């Protein structure tokens, strides 16, 4: 796998290498995002005037105009991934717009209350391409896995033995692996504080949770969870965007989403220490 020093490469430099998705060698690579550029733009334009997002990292918070980009994919693979990004873009929240997925999940004819104490409704949207939404969620987590592998010069991805089957799925040459389930929780904006959650992007993170692994990320009101492992049980597959029969998603009280609570808590207990360019001594890109 190609390893390159991003800060040493100017925007105009062409970078050839191995595409992480199709494995083509010595092809021109694009500077790929972990999360789509439209999500970053929406975060910047959330308030009354354009602003710079606050990045929370470890126990520090700082303003940063830095987007996570790296030479990962060739042009055709960038297009391949971009298809699901474009599908999901109008389904996220904006500062003036509630996701259409919320209305569908409130329609009694399309949804039902999740059994037990979990405060969620389950939506069965016949006219929504759930597989495409799931593909988007998988692509973001998979890109982060590639990124971390390069960063840490690691021989193994955090997706373990499922990295390769997920790559083939994203490439369009294999089905979604039967040992995986991808879930979507849409933030229920009924609560006053919910609107704040819709302006957050949290990069993929995860790890072992009992007998399987969960990797998750949050993007403008949509919370994705990817379960991987042989122990992923039938109930998780039933709620999967891809394997569910029918595929479903959840409309969820954000107080039940641990990642969001953690984001809020970390932010509340963090101190904004300055501009990322100074903090990280990033080279000027002017
Ligand atoms: Zn490629």
C-alpha cells in the first residue's frame, strides 16, 4: 500500500500509486475524503454566518478548517463511492431542513414502535434505497480503516478479516458479507436539544463489544453502526439496511445514542485551545 506524506504534497501535485479499492497499480490517485465534502460545507454554514468547525480530539478542542483527505482511490473508484454519497446527501439534516427520513418514520403506515424500552420507531421505507444508504455507511468506515492502516503502517485493518469482503462489496463484485450488519439511526428532532446533534460529524470509531465488533460514525443527524463478526445474530440482521427483510432504519431519541452523548460531554469538558494550524504546526496551503 502506498504511503505518502500528505503535508509535503501540494494540491497541484499528481500522485500515482495503488488504488485502495480496485487495487489497480500505478494509477493516478484522487485526494479522497473520509466524509464527503458536502458534510463539511454544511457544518461550516450551520450558523447565521459561515464558521469553522470545532474539532474534538482526545481531551482538546480546536477550530480547524482542515478536512481529512488522502490519496486513496483512483478516479473510477472515487466515482463509484460518490454515487452513494450523492444519494445520502439530501437525506441528512441541514440548518433549515429536517431529513425526509423523519417524516417517513412517523407515518404509522410505514413504521412501528420498537419493542421493549428502547425509544425508537422502526421505519420500513419502500421508496428509499436502503442498500445505497448502507453502502454509504460501509464506505465511510472502510475508508477510515484504510486511512488508519496507512497512518499506523499496520499490516492489519481494524476491520480484520472483514476488510477484504467489504472492499469487494464496495467494488460491486461481491454481496454484502453475511457476517456484517449495517444499521442507521436517524435523530428524532422532536426534542429541543436534538437540533444541536444534527450539526455534528463524528469520524468512525469502534471496537469490540461482547462477541462482535461495532464501528460507528455520525453525520448530520444520521448515526451509522456497522456490526462485524461471526456472532452477529439474526436480530441484528433483521434491522440491517442491506440484509433486513424488509430493510429498515430507526428513528431514535439522541439520548439513546452513546456516541452523541459522548460528543456533547467531551465538548462540554474540553477547552478550545486555539487554531489547528498553529496547534499542529501545519504548513500553509496558500
Ligand atoms: Zn480504483
